[in-house]
C-alpha cells in the first residue's frame, strides 16, 4: 500500500475546498468590485425611447400593449438565458434513425423551442396577414425587434414563414391549403405531416453552389407529373447549397422547367403522408447564427407543386424576398439597439481613472455616436415598415417607395451593423471579447444580415435596377426625403448632391453604386431625424454624416469622432436603457 498523502501536499491543496481561515484571508488576492451588472429583468420596449416614438408616429400605437408585453418577457433573465443556451447548444443533424431508416431530422435544444413558441404565440410570423390594417407591419417590426435582441437565430424561420404568404397567394388553391397553417399561433416543432400539426413553418431553398446570387444559373430540374403548369405536381431533382431552416414543414424552391426558372412549394411530406425525397447533406458550421440550422440539401425526385407562372419563378419568389429583406434591416437595427443599450449600461456601472466610464469625454463621444447610428436605423426601418402597410392598402406611391427604399436601407443599415457591434464590444474592454459576456455573440451575428437575401452588391444593383425600370420609384424616394426640405440646409445640399451623382454620369453609375446607395440611405435617415427626431440627434447626425452637404462632415473614420460641440448628454440619455 502507498502512504497516505499529506493534506499539505500542494497538488491536493489546489483541488480541495479549504475552509476560510484568518491566514487564508490574509492571502486573498482580490475581491470582485467595479463590475457592471447584467442588463436583465427590464422591459426591452419601455427602455427604448426611439422605438416607442416610432411605433406611435408610424401608426402602430394600437399595438403598444402587445409590444410592451413581449418586451417584458424578452427582457427577463430566464428568456435571455434561453437565448444564450440556444446559441451554446446548436442543432444537430440526425440523418438516420437507430434502425437505419433515412429520416433527415434536425434536433434542437429545448431553449430553441421555447423561443420559437414565444415568437409564434406573439404573432411575429403572421400579424399583417391575420390583421391587415394600417400599422400592422410597423407593429410586427417592433415585436420582431424585441425577440431579435434575445437570440437572432430564431428570426430566420419566423421571417420566412411570414414572408412566404405573398408568394403563395400567386397560387390561390395552394394558399388556401397552406396559409392557415403558416399563420397559426400554435408552434409545433415536431417533424410530421402538415395536416397533423396545429401550425407549420416555411423555409426557402434558392441558392446553388455554382450560381450563388445568380439563380438563373441554377441546375435543379423540375419535371411535370400530370401535364404541368401553375398548381400542377412536379418531380424535382437537384442540390441546394444553402437551404434555410431545413426543419421547416415546406419550402419555396426554384427549379428549371422547359420555360425557365420556376417556383415551387416543396413540403417535407407527400400528400400520402410519406417523407418527401428531401435529404439534408449537412448543417453549415457558421460564424454566427449558431442556434439556427442552415444546410445543404438534395432533392432526389421530390414531390412539389408549382406556384405562379411557369418560367416566372424569380418574379414569384421575389415577393417573399422583399419581406425578408425588410426583416434583415429590422434585425440589424435591433442588434444596434441591443449593442448601444448594453454599452451605455456597462459604462454607467464601471469606473476608470477616478470616474465612471460614461462621464469620460471620449467615451461619451463613442456612446453618442453609437446612439445616433441606432436611432437613425430605428427611425428609417419603421418608416419603411409603414410603407409596406400603405402599399398593402393600395397606395401606389408607398409601393414605389417600398420598392426602392428596401434595397437602399437593407444595404446601408446592414453594412453599418458590424462596425457598430465591434465598437460597442470595445466599450466592454477585454470582457467584450469573452464569450461569457453577450457582446462576442452579438458581434459574430452582425455580418449575417448583410449577406442574407442578397449581399451588398446585389442590393446596390437592385436599387439601380429599380430606378432604371421604374423612374417613379426614384421620384417616390426623393419625395419622401424631400418632406424635410428647408428644415436643414446641410440636408438640402446633400440631397442635391446625391441626385446629381445619380444622373450626371450614367456610364459609371454601376461602379459607383455603393457610394450612391450609401448616400441615399444617409439622406433617408437624415430626413427622418430632421423631421421627427430630437433636435440634438438630428443636428449631430447632419453635422457628422452630411457636413456642409458635400458628404464630408465633421467626422473621422471610426465611431466616436463627433464634433466637439455635440450635445452628448441628450443623445446618450435617449439611448440609455431606463424606463
């Protein structure tokens, strides 16, 4: 037998719980202090002044109680924990059951289902379709922004389920069958035939590896089973490089027919209750958005029905894409709001060099700048959401504004989000870079919205296409911006500059498209703030982003470079997470 080790053995002492003694206390290395608290157990809506103002201004005041209720739930510690756990324990692919049968199922942590149920029960996926009234899209945008601050990953299936409805309505008999399923307020995360579920989710599969955004290069083939044409049954064979949310119950899919690229609804189960030939090859290992399953899939003679005209699939599915692009802008705006709220809260609770971080001039510059960007994003996306409401009610001008403002704001807001996230992260110092804190997850999430539903170049080219094919959309956009005419000479000069840049040299317009669309986004945001924002916010935005109208404002190349005369206190107070 070996000898018993001594209690003084340093190896043992490192791993044993020793009672606190006077001697041990003398050798304590530190106590925990000067650490900010966690921002939790708050109402996310009640601490967001710019959003509250936008909800009332854009016609959704009738929904405030609903938004406030979800804001209360989303700000609670247990809900925020569910967001963290859904991200920490990502979905797993289960291609086969234990007997070797192919099942192609995706398993999720219970926290994922908790958050999905929360979103569905609060109508984030269906409100404008269930209650088609002015302000419905605005109310949904506000609701969507609450859940997005908990965990962005659940936004993908919710957004696609919401956005599929306009495309489905191109085929009334299919819409009659599936719309009640997609708009149900009951969530069921199990994979089973749609007619056995209280509610269903929709996904989308467009992208192929050889084409990317160029969907006309797709090679997936659709062969008619019974004559073909709108509403008819097809056999689909092909591979999709990206299929969003493969656990969904049905998917809008693009495939080639003899007439060209066409749109189809492809369910996970065939009408006879058998699993469709929808095979998940793998789940993508992504930079962020970990809680959400993104996948590669194969269709090996999968059953589907055509939606819309044969050979006009892009036109059919683009109605879905328009709504998901709006959601990308809302998601980035929500991320900015979450980031600046956390940054302000942290700096209120931590000191350095003898005073609170928030009281230090350079930190105040950073926080105010982050606040400006967030408030401008919130104001503009909520105005865009109202345009969707007005267009649905038959307003032709609103439809034209929606057509051009969607790619402009999707581009600009989503492009700004990563830079905003990294600056907010830096406010936390080293803690911001540690996964125990929320900023690292927020930063990893931030680039995605710029890629989803068409990357930056795609949005810019789409904006140019809209202006060329529909000059009336150009007029509608600048009519909206022009509502602020005469209120600020800097904005007036900047708008004139932007319009000149669009018309003066058509031959170089495409190569300049990013700068043109960026300036259009800034003009839209500045117009909103000048008309409706706090004067301090509007003045600081115009001074820094627009300057004297040349586009070269009193501003540097990073956040935190606002001019010295800025009313930092007012701007930060508006962003502070206090009711």
